C-alpha cells in the first residue's frame, strides 16, 4: 500500500492540474457568453463586471470582498460565483481553504517523495480542488435551472393569459415554482419592488443564470415591452422551442454515447491491466513503482490519459 501511495498522489496531481488548465482555457475561449451579453445590452456597451456586481447586490454585500482583491476581474468573478453557488462562503474563507489544501497536499507529497517538483504539483492540485468543486456545483445548478425553464415559461404564459401583469406573474412564479429557479425569480421581483426598472431587473436575472434558453426568454420579454404583442403566445413558442432543443440534445447525446464509452474504456484499460499483471506477478510492477524513472513515466502516462479523455469529451460534445 505504501508503494502505491506516491503514484496515486502523482496521478491525482496531474489529473487536477490538467483539468484546471482545460477549464481555464475554456473560460478564455468562451465566446457564447460574450455574445449573450452583447445581445442583452441595449446600447452595445455591456460591462460584464458592472452587470455582475449589480446582479447580486441584494444577495451579498460589496464589503465582503477586500479592496485589494476587488481590483482583479478574476476575484470579482470568483466572488460572484461564490455568492450565487455557495451563499454562505466568503471569498477570503474560500481562498483560505484552497491555500490550506495546497499546503497540506504539498507537505504530504514532500514527505513521501522528498522532492520539490512533485510537492509543487501536489500543492497545485490541492489549490485547484475547491475551484473544481465550485465549478461542478455551479454546472449542476445551471442544469437544474435549464430543466425548470420550460415549465416556468408555461406557468407564466398561463398567468398572463389569465389577466395578470408581468410583475404579478413573476411573483407567482417565485411563490409556486421550486428552487433554484424560484429564488432567482424572487430576487428579480424584489429588485423591481425596491424601485429598479423591470427591464434592468430582467437583465440582471439573465446575467445571474447565464443560459442561452433563458436569454431567449428575457430578449422576448424586452422586445415585447417595447413593441407590444401577445407575450403569452411568445412564451409558449419559446417553451416549445426549448423542449425541442432538449430533445435534440438528448438525441445527439445518444448518438455520441459510443464515442464517450470508447474513451472511458481506453482510459481504464491500461490501469486495469496493470493491476491484473501486478496481482499475477508482483515483481512485474516494481520498476514502475519503486524507481524515479518509473514514477515519472506513471505521471506522464496518467497526464496523457487525462488529456486524451478530455479531447474525446470535446469531440463528442455537440452544442445544440
């Protein structure tokens, strides 16, 4: 067991570092979010940082973030994600947890390997672990919001058809729908009740949810408020379109299931074969587990496996 501890720590470090680099690159290359913000901007000069701060002004206090960190767009975005995903977690506490995990994993790797390079890699993996969990929870929240949206639009359409105003319909959605969508709608209604124009409150709602389907809904409402028309019918059409997109996404996911399953098998096969060979002949894996060159080869191989899995995931992920 002691002989497997070091390669497992190296493998975990390489995996966390690879995933971190991949997600950081995806953030910088994400053009869809910028298109949505430009589409929802009425004057063509949409400021995402200002919109983010305005969108969460009821949920959080701006004094929670230190003035030194508030100068960085990265920490402002992190503060916003924490406020939306983990409301009870402050930015300083989150960064302290990340630093603590980095120090702990780096110290453990340093004691095991007596080498600076693996310890630095382990520290980087430990520092990224809270960010990985935050992104995971944020994505799960976004999926829950998207799943609730068609029923919410049908609910609002029926409320408008019954003669209620848009603001009253939003209040009814906040009271009747389940979380997390109900809490977001309630915040939008509270902002409007406290004096913010409804158009601005809806834009802030779209900035918080960050969904293409939800952006269609907000855009339709904003256009209808300027030009007039039957908003109830428009909402029913958007709800049907979203359901068709979900159905198409499920069909695409079913078509690409074979490629994803093949990738999982290709990643798991070398690991399974190594353990089988080591069980049949314990001396077979001693060179890999107990020599510096072998440990480096394990780390490189695991990093390449993770890179291949991410590449296959990128190829088999089709945006609908």
